[in-house]
């Protein structure tokens, strides 16, 4: 039979530690199999390497808010070929870019965000 396995987070237990997720809404898998997980209710993005027990916070992680070190309610992300992360922030009415070289660099968009495809 075909069955799934847990590759990030813990089965059935939400939380805010680096081994837990709280409403993961989007997953992006890079060519080298790293997962970028938009952890919506923890207001952060975790980079999770295949087989590792913990993820690393690469965007947000400082609570809900509009400061350039925070992420508002978000349900979509995209990672480009330079590993910069674009997050559609619904409650902040912006799309932010988190550079892979400087994760606190953010550029707001002048329009309400929509789902990125």
C-alpha cells in the first residue's frame, strides 16, 4: 500500500519550536530538496533540509506585524533561483522579498497581494 511520511514538523502536535509547525500553508521544494515552509500561524518561513529534525527560520519569526522584521497573515510564497523568498502578506497588503544574503531586507509592493503561482 501507499502511505505518506512526516518530513517536517511533528504529527498532530502544533507548536512554535523549530521542530514544530502551526498551520503550514505553502511548501516550496528547491532543486537540492530543501523545503521552504510558510508557517502561517507562527508568522515565519522555515528552511527545512531533507532528513533534519529542525527547520531554520529564514524570514519572519518575530510575531505578527508590519515591521520589516515581521510577517503578517500570509498564505503564499515563492522562492526564486537566487533563493530570495517572496511572501504575499494579506493583512499587510504587500508582497515582501527576503534576500537570501540578508533576510531582513524587505521591499513592500504598492498593491494588495494575491496568491503567487
